[in-house]
């Protein structure tokens, strides 16, 4: 007779849209089933549910292909075709081996001859590995110089431009509609129904039932497009033209004075700022403050002048003042004619009428006009809503962007246009409108509204990376040089991963001129990442990995990256290890809670194999590297998620830096500190309490979903539509690079514009064939990818259950191609195709659909595995084998777009699989 | 709260909320421990129209717990039952795995797994072993609406559809709140309110099953519209989830029962008729009777090989009041009893009780065969008229053919041994039989033409119709024209009678085997899925209409 089962509360944070809470049903020591943790149904913005990926966790745990004990490489040769010759070793041997390498680095010095850290570490999954890393962040903090800039697909796989510009403009590392209130969404390629997680799907479904209309603008009919009221099949990479057409219609074909939110433009934007003849804000000569024209008395005044009553939005005026150009240049003007920033915008948008846009983006002009009119009709300009007793503007319209829309060339244009569309009707950061979710670049990281602090010129503070002569970091401190090349990426713990994270791979192969030589790190640690599959031009990244001298891979199964490893360290996985994390408040992608607190992940079962909890691994490595005291002190200072000593001295659960703490001791202290902080000492809970109850919450104000109250309270403006600060940094950066003879970043510097100018972005990819001496006509198709709800971020390609489930959704079996286009090429359902770009090729079976443009093909997810057990037998294609690592395809923020021009050759007839 | 004393459990599925994420599929697999590739609940991905006027949607499918479930009456054992609250249940210990329920379900909700396998090639994991259900091996399985959760929840005072622990796992887990579960007899339940407030449809409502899943298809931004009729090309695409897949529950082994059993019972019927008409010498009755019994035995043995739990085959006797499969079993028993009586007695000039009983059982057996196929309502190519008549007529024609063949053999033997009288008697019988055969194949040909002509309007899909075309050529040539021409030759005395009669018989049997085998194994496409109404969304003329005013404030 088997014992009764019990349910163990844990969390799932396999994707960026988490965390979601679940319970594991365990009987006789076997984890049998997963179910949502319905105890949190009322508080969790996704009804307390978990998504399909969480149900893979059991198979993930019992996967017979797991690495079962530490392994050491015996074949010194590295290459895709080299057998690593892994042999089992004990944990002591493994940790000693790694510890010895780490120790050697500390003896040699933390950086190499080029000034780059000798130790590098990469994690994947949009920051989610931290939710599984235990105290490893404390090890990283204690270590010192560490290169976290080796990308695993960042720049093409994330919402890169949105991360950077979004955070600058409205603290929006990720943008979301205010879904519970929004009534009209223009969705350019944003695939929220596949990537928005439980909360996203739950809230968006409610919005649809309520009557919200969503217009999906994208080349293929995605999951999200499927459940949208309208699909607009746009030509790839022309979204900026579509959005410019919308703006043109609003400001030129409609009377913007009637349809736009004039108070928002006057008071919450830089629209009334006067712009001098050199393109910089006209400023008061004495205070240096930007000037606005007050129509009340016909004078120019500082933007924050107490007597400013009617700032002019349009027109040109004669004023005296100064312009602050780059590198301290000051242009003094007397009686010079200047325009308002909004007038500049009106003039700038003049050429971009819907007929022009239609020719670029293949969306009929009347459709563009109609969508703009619908947007205006739903914007409710002038209306208000009461939230928690406070009256706020109510603007239930939003514009969302997908990843290939807001990445790479044209990404800036789309992000700017989207945010401007919100601003024009006052829909930025107000109920119903376009919101940010969380902050990753500015501080404090745990409070988006708390990060709204006054900065220069009436805008929110933002810490650009220095570009002045004195402050510019001439010698990059890590290999991707984010502080040197990208002022906008700032310098937070997230910045290294957001820099041009593909540059280390690229520069290792092709050293750029006048630049420190990029050597591989002495030791590279990888955790929950597989760049040899997930990067752009993944095969080339695999070649670079083979050149790394020593790789420590936290390994779950064999994979394409740890194939090159020297040591495999199998950590206890999701259901076998222990951690407490922060939940609630607002998180991407649509996690808007009315609560905040903490949740636990704990061993539901004993480890199945000879694995170690990452917290114990971190402690053991800290000891071996001789940094135990610093490691423990980092934990005490909050590197495990919570400061163990209250800053105000109210509590102190800190650990003894002289002793290696046990896993339980660490998390018991974190539990106590977290609950003490959360409850102000009223409900202090230890580890055992969290093990039983799973989570602890307290209310979080809905008002903190919106920046508007904080902006009004501090009299701040959004830094739109005119970009002055950013362009000044761009010009200064150009000067700096010129001074050291770097000309390979010149194209990227052209992206710094006060108001973005359209260029035919598709041609960048079409003409790219010429880089390889090929004819663009050889590659007539656009190849795109899309997120898969079932797979994305889950590291679950090796799970047959997930494959079975995913196959219910069209496109997971191969290359999605338009039925008519396929017929033209003699391609039938299931035929084997070879897709070839200038830089690579992939193979897959034809999946014929109508919901895709005839000039486009689609490959869902990231595949082409050649090592990962089970996945390697799926024979699925991958865009990552077709895209190229290239400066030509890298924009000014360091991102690329996940698309490529390809040719398609049918190579074999096939039936359905 | 569920107020109704007699609940009627059901679901609403909102097509505008469902995003096809398969969370319900996964939650169902966990809650019900289903093995690889078995999905009691799944979500299909449908596309309609052609670029640039396209619509795509996701539809939750599985057992519909019909008010009039076609699977229940056909079940020969009572393993599939319907409870008072409408839930259609499975008793794995009763089921013999005959798959009659599976071919009778128009919703492709049933599966049979014959061997326990894990997901990984290297063997089952500890969790797979711990959650295995050997009782489900070789028997039918399907969605139960998580009857255990509902019952235990009710016992614990919980409300199904409200409390997750008392709600089917798919509905409880749904991350879009697309699937709702509850009591349709309670006007205040969420499912009742939703189906009252939002237009909905039932799938295949025209079949009269009254399925208890209602699909909601409208929102204020996305009105509904009539679904476009799928063209034959799209419905011929097996990658299109609306297209019914070829059933594989009944393979050649099952088909052999219709082939051998049809010929055998036809043979027995013909023999008794000829005997009664004085056209068959009493001495030969045993030969025919033995032949018929052997042919039917071969067919029955084949079908025995097919059932999932062979040692439980006797349980098929438990549902004579509803199941034609049970009735067939009884008829078989009676047939062989009568046959035994016939063989043990001395045949007279006319059929006695045993003779008439044998013939009666044979014709009853043919009718059972006809009705088994006819009641398999999941297969459009089987469930319509004139399929039963085709089966009966074909059986009789094959029986006539087999009688001719046997007669020719006997006649040849008689001639060889110099028994002239017997040969002349055989000739008379052959002429009468040949005339009958001609009539039967002409009737069969007419019925087949009728079946083909009405196929499209009877809802038979293009894949099955294409198979009909392939069947028709051979059937008409081998099974109709051949026997008819040769039969007329026999009647007219053209050519050596035994040889021509034997040829006519062989062709008649071959034609019968051919069309029945192909009908069952190659034309047995399942119903597929269909949407009479659709949300209006997508592109081109599928897209929702323009909307220039915001809806009322939430």
C-alpha cells in the first residue's frame, strides 16, 4: 500500500514572464504531478495558474539523459567533431579542479593584458537563471572583475531597443499595455499570447472578453495575431514606416489640437522646449535651463518658471539664449529664430504620410488611416478614472512592439514612434495606457516609481555611460565594451548582458582596428545557457567556444555548449534545490500585482543523482578561491535577494563571514530577514514556515503601476519627442572614437538623431548578400522566428512531453511557408527544405499555411541541436543557423534583428511526420 | 453554488479566450497520468480562408460527454456508461478493447493503448512507473471530466467549477479562463450564465448527440459569423486539424470479420434457401453448412485477434439490449448451435428446425454486421444509408457466389466420379443461383452508386470519397459486371457451367471482400472537427469590423 501523497509548494521562473507558483505532488519520494498553487489565486495576476512549461518540470527532473555526477574532459582537443571524453569524477575533485583555476587567476591578477577579466560568466534566459542560482550571485559579487558580457542571443532575442529607450523614457525595461483597462491595442509583432506568460494571457483574455480590440501587425499570423480582432500582414522590418504613417495622420491629417492631449504635451513632455538652429535646446544663458515660449505674455522662459502659464506647442519665435552642444560647446544666440520641439516634430513628420508608408510597408493607406482614427477614437482624451482614491487620466490605448520590431536597425524608430503615439494622447503611464513593467538599468531595482527622480532639464534622472573627454572609458573593462560604446545602456548589473553582447564572439574572430585584443577568458562559467544554439550565427559561436581554454559548465544534460566544457557540474535542478525569491509588485511581462512578497523553491524530492545545490557549490568555490569572507559578507549585504541586516538596524540575521554557511542556514536567514522586512517585524517566518506555506505577501498599491502620480508630484517631463541628451552623447562618442581611430562603429553613430529619420531598413538585410559577394536576388525570402509558448526559455527541448504538446500547434514541425508560394516552388506539406542564407543553412520540413506572407518563412523557437539528447533527433530548423554575427547588422545600441534573407530549396519529398 | 438537485455537468469553451497554449493538455496529462501521445484533452490549431483573408483559432477538443452519447449504446460490455449527471464514464476492468466506442465517437475522443511505454527510449522513469495504469492497457480511454475530482470534491462539500480541487484539471488549470466547468441545470452556474449571455454552438449538433461542451464565439470587439465551408482541397489535407484522420482502431483483422463472416453467412443463407426450394440435394447440405461455419469462424477469429483484452471477450455478451456487437455474439452462438444440430441430424428434403435456425441466424448475423457498421457514428462513410443494405446484399451475393463456387467444385467432383444425376442437379441449382447473383449484384451496384452519389451531402469527406472512387472501379468490374455477365452465361448455358459458375462465384466474393475491406480499412475517416460559427477576426474579410467608438467603460 503506497503512502498518502503530499504537496510541496515551489515556484516556476523558467521564463521571464514568471514567477508563477505551483505545487508538486509527491508520493513515496517520487514527484508525481504538478498543479497550480491555487492558494494564491486571488493575489496572483494570472489567477494563481502555471503555464504548460511548468508541467514539464517532472520530466525535467526524471530525464534519463541528465548528467548524473561531475565530469572531467579527457580530450584536450575541442571541436564540434571532437568527443570530449568526459569521465566521472567526485565532487571534491571537480571543485578542487575549478578552485585551483580560480585560485590561479587571483594570483595572476583578475584581468588580462588587454584589461579584460580573466573570469567570465554567462547566464541565459533574460535574467531568470538568478532565480535558480541560489547564492552564486554572492560568489560573483565577492569575486571582483568578472566579464558577464558574452551573449547567448541577447540583442536579437530580447526587446533590446525597448529595454534601453523604454527605461530612459518611462522606466520601462519592458513595456505593457495597462491590460485591465485598455480598449485598443496596436500590436506590432508583439507575441504576448506566446511570451506573456500566465499573467499576460490571463489579463489579455479578460481584455478581449471586455471588448478590447487588438490589431496585430506582423508578417505571419502568430498565436497573438490569431486571437486579435484584426491581422495586418506587414512587410518585415517596415513597422517604423507604418507607425510614422499613424503619427502623420494624427498630427497632419487630423487636427492635432483637437485630438491630442494638449496638457500632457505641454506639461509632461519636451514638446514646448525651444530648439536652436544647431539642433540643441535653447537655454537661458544664466541658468542653462531649456526655454519654452509662454503665449500668455509672449516671452521665452525657463521650462520650470513659476509664472509659465501657456507654453507654446507650435510655432517659431525669436529668442536670445544659448545652445549646449557636445563636449562643452556653447552656441550663443541673440534674436535667433527657433522652433518648439513639437514644431520640429510636425515638420519632421510631414513627409511620412500614409500613402508613403503604404509603399514602404505594404499596408494600404486607408488601413493606416483607419487604425489611427480608431486609436484616437478609443483614446478618451480628457477622461479620468479613480484609482485607489486618486483621480488619474484615463487613456485606454496602447502600442506594443515585438522583438524583431524593436531590435536592430529601425528599433529606435519604432520605440520612439510607439512612445510618441502614447504621449500624443496622454496615454503614457496612466491607467489604460502604455506602461513600463520594471526597471533593470536605473535604481532602485525593486521600485519603478521610486526610480522616478529629478534629473537634468526637467526630465527623470538617467545615468548614461560617460562620453565626455574626461569620463569616457577609453579602455573597455569587459569584452563587449558596453560602457565604451553604448552610453544608453547605463551601468547596472544588467548592463553587461545588454551591451553589444555578440561583440566578444565577433571580435575574438576578427579583431577590430585600434582596439584591445579580445582573448578568451581564462575560465568561462556558463549556467542555464546554450549560446552554441541560441546566439545569432550559433554555429560560429560554437567555433569560438572551442577556442576557450577552460569552461566550467553547470550541466543538466549534454548540450551544444557544454560539449566544449572542461568540467561539468550537475547542479540539483528546479525541484531539488532551495531558494527564496521576491514576488509581486510589477514585473515583466505582464505581472502587475496588487501584492508583493516572497516565495520559496524547495526540494520536493531528494536529489536523484550525485548533484549539488548551487548554494553549496557557490560556498565551496568561494572557500577554494579564498574569498569566503567576502562571499558571506555579500550574502549579508543582500546578494541572495535580501539584505540580512536592516539598514535602519531593526534586524540583523547576518551570517558569520568566517564560517562556510550551510544551505539551510543561508536561506533560513534570508527567510527571516525577508519576512521581517515585509511585515515590519510583525510576522517573522523561518525556513520551515516557508517550506510549509510557500509564500508570504503584503498589499502593493495599484497606483504604483503608473508613473504619472510621481511625475506630477515632482513636476517632471518625459524626455520626448525630442532627443537632445542622447544625441549629445552620440556626438561626443563619435568624437571619442575618432580620437582613437575607431571607424568601425561609425555607422552605428548615425542612429543618434534628434528625431528619427526613416531609412529603407529592409534593404540593410537585402543588400547584405553583397558583403559575401552574392546577388541579393538569390535570397528572395524573409526568414523569421517566433517564440513558442511551450519551449521559450524553458531549456526543455530535451523533453518529449513538451514536444508532444507543442506539436498540437502548427509550425512546430518545421518551416512555415505560404501555401501559394510553396506551390510555386513545387513544395508540398512535409517536404524537406534547405534554407540557405549568405552565412549558413538549416533544414526542415515544409509546413504549409495561409497565415503568412508569400515573401516570408517562419521557424518557431530555437533548434538545430546536434548534441542535446532527444532534441538532436527532432530535425527541426533554426533561424540561428542563418543569421550572421556582423557589425553591419548591429545598430547603435548594439542589437540586431532576428531575421535574414534566405533562399529555399526543396530537397526531398516527404509525407507528414 | 450548484443549486440543481440533478446536475448536468458540462463546459463552456471561449474561442476568444483560448490561445492554444496546451496548458490544459498538460494539466490533464498530469491529473490523469496519460501515457505518451495520449491526450484526453487537447487544443487544435485551425486556420480558415486563404491569404490575405485568413483566420486562425484554437479549439479545445475531447470527450463532449454528450447527452445522447453514441459510444454508450454500442459498447458490448457496459464498460462505457452514462451517469445520471450526464458524465460518460469508463470502467477499464469491464472493457475488452473492441474499439466500437472509439469508431462511434464523432469527436475523436477515444484512444486505445496496447503497450505501456514511457516517453524516453531508454525505458520508463520512476515517475512514469509510479503513475502507470496497467488497467488501461488494451482498453478504451478518454476524458472523464475528471470524475474523481468532481465526486471527491462534492463529497468534501466543494463546488465543481468553483473550487479547483473539484473541477476538471483542464478547466482549473486554464490560464486564459477559456474553459469553464459547471452545472448546466443550475441557471446560476457560470457555464449557464456564459452560455446564456454569449452566443455559442455545439460541435456536430446535427448528429443529435447534444454535446455538453458549448463553444462561445463572440466578444464586443469580435462578432461572430457563419463559418466558411471548407473546400475539398483543405479537407483532403491531413495536416488540417479539421480533417478527420483515418481510423486505425479496426484494421484488416476487423475487416476480415465482415469479409469472411459476410460470405459465410451469405453462404449459409443461400444454402438454406436452395434447400427449401428443393434445388439443393439434402446430401450436400452438410458441405455447405460446414463451409459457412468455417468461413464465419475465420472471420470471428480475426476479430478476436484484434480486441485489446482477449480473455475478457465473453464480456461482450453483456449488452444485448443496446449493442449490435453483443447481438452479433448471441447470433453467432445460436448459429453454431443450430449448425451443430444440423450436422448431427440427418438432413431431409426440406430444412427442418435446425436448417431454418441456421439460415435465420445467418441472415441475422448479416444484419448485425450491417448494423454494427451503421451505428459507428464516428465514421461518416459507414454510418449512413445505404451502407446496411450494401452489407446485407453483398453478403448474399458473396453467399451466392460461394455457393456457385462450392457447387462447381462438388459438380466437378461428381463428374469426375461419374455421378451424372448429381451433376445435372447442380446445374439446375447453378442456373437459379446465377440468376439470383445477377439480381443481387445489380442491386448492389445500384446501392453503391447511390452511396457514392449521396456521399458529399451525407457529410462524407473528400478523402473517403476519393477512396470510394478507387473502390468503385474494381468493385464494378470485379464484383458487379464480372459476376453479372458470367451469371447470365450460366443462365443462358453459354460455356461450361461449372467453370463459368465458379468464376462468377470467385468474382462475386472478390468484389465483396474488396469493397468491404477498403471501406473499413481505407475509407474509415473519422468525423473530424467543424465550426458552424466562427469568431470574426483575422485579416481581409475575416477581420472584425471597423470600430470608431470605444466600448462602454469597464
